[in-house]
């Protein structure tokens, strides 16, 4: 039996920020920050129910992209200027989540396989939606949509995306198919 190591909540939260948000910091660096050995750090991560590091890093990237649209690599515009870029970004993020989920499945740390299957089904629908948006970008706009100029703000992009999603749903309902979106 190992002695129980207690870590202050603030220090644990900061360590998780390092764990999930700073890929250049090694696990040894984070263990040293906490003042514990690597094996103790492994036990602490299990006790705190931290996800595998690759999954935590992927989740952090997704949440950062969702919260801060201005945090993009240099040379790109602050917000997506077209529906195509938004759909491609959605597809990349979803594929990243799928890869993280599959890695968890391979490592054997997933106990609820039904939940994993439902999550994968949800991701598949998201990718299908992204593909439909990409295909729709090439098609002509109908009378209800505006083609004045590309959106200049995040709100304009959301409005345009909502119009496109409504059109995709209407087309699917017209075909009698409800498999694309629920």
C-alpha cells in the first residue's frame, strides 16, 4: 500500500493546465512541479480520473478553438471567412476527437463500449454534415440566402452556417431521408 499523497487543489488545477494545454512540457516536468515521482504522478492521474494525455490535449485544442476564434496560426484570418473553411475545421476537429477516442479504446481504459459506439455514431453524423456543407458550398445559393459578401464577424458566420444547415435539413426532409441530421 502506498502512502496517500495530498496535493492542493490550486496546484492540481495548474498541473492539469500544464497536462492538457502545454504539449511541450513532459510528464516528468509536471511530476516535478507537483513534487512527486513519476510513478506517484501516474497514480495521482488515475485517482483524479484524468484522461490520457493525447485525449486531454485534443480536447483542450477543441475547446480553445471554440472559445477563442482569434487564436489561429499566423497568416490566417481571425475568423473563418467561408462556409468551406468552417466545414473543414469542423471535420478536422471531429477527426481529432475520433482518433483520441480510438486510442482510448485500444489502450483498454474504456469500460462503457456502448457509450463509445454512440459517441462514434455522433461523430460520424458530424462528419457527414461537414461533407454535406462542403458539397453545398459548390452549389448555387437559393433566393433565401444572401451573396452580398463573405461574413466579417463570427456572428455573421454563425448566421450563414445556420442558413446552410436549414437548407440541408430541408433537402433531406424533401427526399424523405432523416439519416443525415437528427
